[in-house]
C-alpha cells in the first residue's frame, strides 16, 4: 500500500521510496492535498494487493529502499509521470534510464 504518491510499504513492511519521481505532498508546508490524494489513489488502485516487481537501487537518508516498481511489465513511475500524477525528480533521475531521455 502507498502512503502517498511516492512512498509505499510492502506486505513485509519494507518502506519503498519510488525512484526518480516526485509527487505532491499530503502534509507540511508544501502540501497540495488534492493532487497528492489523486496520486496516492492512482498508485494504490494500480498496485495494492497485486504482485509488484521491485528493482532496488539504494537506501535514502530515512533508511527507505529507493526502487523502481513494475506491474505486468509496466514501469509504475513512468506511468505516473505519463498520467500527470508525478514529475521526474531531475536531481535523482540518474538510476532510471527512461527519465533521462
């Protein structure tokens, strides 16, 4: 399940930060709740309760696994950008070849 558009938790409790993308914040000084909830709902409807591929890249400063997700061969992050729920996080886009085109 996903807490927001770019942070999910596996059934084993592993916290995943979706690599190479950024989505609107749900809380805090930069919160933009309407698109943030839309991004969260989009990804949850896409992956919750399903078999998801995880390509682990590294760990972030919060000890979350930074990874790319895929479902039935579709790159989840790329789909989120295409559908307008996320933007490419230029500063951290290097590990994702699709984000550097």
